[in-house]
């Protein structure tokens, strides 16, 4: 539970990389913005560029997020902009109730 008075901007450049999270409710985030149980007065801008990479989350309720924006149970006062690009990459979430997002915006 927190708040941000301005905007959140992500300009990550990810080359050949691997990101792995293992365990119940684990999160593997690569070139991503994630807001949970909070508020952002400004906007969320993601301009991540992801090349050859692997992003993997394994476990019940796990999530794998690559070049994306996720907002859950939060308020955002500004605009959501995702200009993320994902090249030859793998983004996997394995397990019951797991999710994966690539170059996208998801809001609950």
C-alpha cells in the first residue's frame, strides 16, 4: 500500500537475459511496471525494449510479465502508455492459476 505523486516511467533495454521466479505467488517481471494495492497520481509509461530473453514464473498463482504494465487493486490518475517491444523471447507462467503478459497492459 503506497502512493506515487508523479508518473512512473520505465525505459529498460534488456538484451540476452534470463529471469526466473519459483514458488507460490511468485512474480517474474522483466521490463515491466507493476502496481498493486496503491495509487499513482500521474501516469504509467513503459518503453521497455526486450531482445532475446527468457522470463519464467513457476508455481501456483505465479505471474510472468515482460514489456508490460500490470495494475491490480489500484488507482491511476493519469494515462497508461505501453510502447514496450518484445523480440525473440519466451515468457512463461507455469502452474495452477498462473498468468503471463507480454507487451501489454492488464488492469484488475
